[in-house]
C-alpha cells in the first residue's frame, strides 16, 4: 500500500493549516486557503497575490519506509502578460525555514522563478535545509512559499498547473 502524502497550505497569523491535495490552489488578493476562484479575490494588474505557504505532509507512511526527493514545478499553461510569473523560495535561498504570515507585498522569501519543467533532483528541503533527507509518518517538508506576481499588462483568467512529486522507498 502506498504512503498517504498530502499538500497542505498555511494561512493567517496563527498558521491555520488546510489540506489542498485534491483541490485548486487559487491565488488571490487575500490570505485564505478557501478561495473558490480567482474572481473571488482578484489580483489587480501590476500587483501581487498573497503568498501561499505550502508543504508536503506524510499522513500515513503505510508499508513504505520513507519518502524522499521532493520536487515542485509549474506548467506555463496560460499566465498572461509579459511579466506575470510565479515565484518561490529555493532551498538555498530560504534559510530560516520558519512560517511567516503571508504578505501581498513583494515576497522577501519567494524570490526565484519556479521551474517550468520537472527538476532533475529535489528542490524542496526537509529539516535543516537538506535536500537529501527523508520524511516518515506524520512528518512535514520545509515550507514552499510561493507568490503570483502580476504585470501591469496582465489580463484576468490566467492559469498554471503546479506539480508536486516525491520518491517513495519501500
């Protein structure tokens, strides 16, 4: 039986955690996990959406020993505008590994363009900034802060697919 691994989002000053594994990750102009569509809290042209603080969570390792090689990347489905981009914190750029309440100003942690194809190796850390560590039952990866930064010429309705992958070791 495969491990049960979810993607969770943290929001608010007190860090409310929401499982978003089977839903949509709608970026918006508010710090909420339950944005039902981008039209609910639209991001104005030339502004930023609120950061999303994501991480892998092992709910049940089942018959596996651990998971490793955590990855995140995006497709370039239809982000519109010359400079609309999704940024994230690389493992090497985000040293503190601690949660911070999401902001809509230019992120100080999510500062690199997220890869647009699957990375060859891990790009999400575990523990003290280690890409090669492993996760077991009930454990979390490091945070993956991301932010949608929108150009002045961006039009509404753009989309992308954010992909997450890990290696399961029996």
